[in-house]
């Protein structure tokens, strides 16, 4: 299993468990991850069309704030899958969210 595939699977599992654990924050978690997913797919469409792109720094920030949506968007759109730095951002984002959920 490739790193992006593993991260996508891990993200789905994380999102499911986060939705159970965060209670009143469910709309926030879902909304952030939906936006993350859309941004990665949108950037892929922009790349194919040769139009203005979303800066990589913004996409890295998306991976920190919305790791599940970002990973799923990356995987389904086959976008930025060769960049190990996005894998690192995803792992860091998942770890930060897990810590926030456990502390809560």
C-alpha cells in the first residue's frame, strides 16, 4: 500500500472516530475537512486547465487543519501524491487533532 493510500485510509478512520469523540464540534470538523477536500480537487482541476493554482503553503496549512479532507482529496484527485512533504503535513495534522480530541 502506498503512503497516500495508507494516509487516506487512516484519515477515514480518524474522521469517523473524531466525529464520535468531538460531540458539539462535529459541524466544525466536517466543514473543515469538506473544505480541505474541495481545495485539493480544485487545485488539481486548475493544474489540468493551466490556470492559477493554490500555493503549496496554503495546501500544507490545509493538511494541518483538515488532514482527513486533504488526504482524501489528494488521493481521489491523484494530486500532490509524489510530495512526501504533504505526507508529513498530514501525519502532523492527524496527530495534532488527535491530541486536541484526547485533551478535550
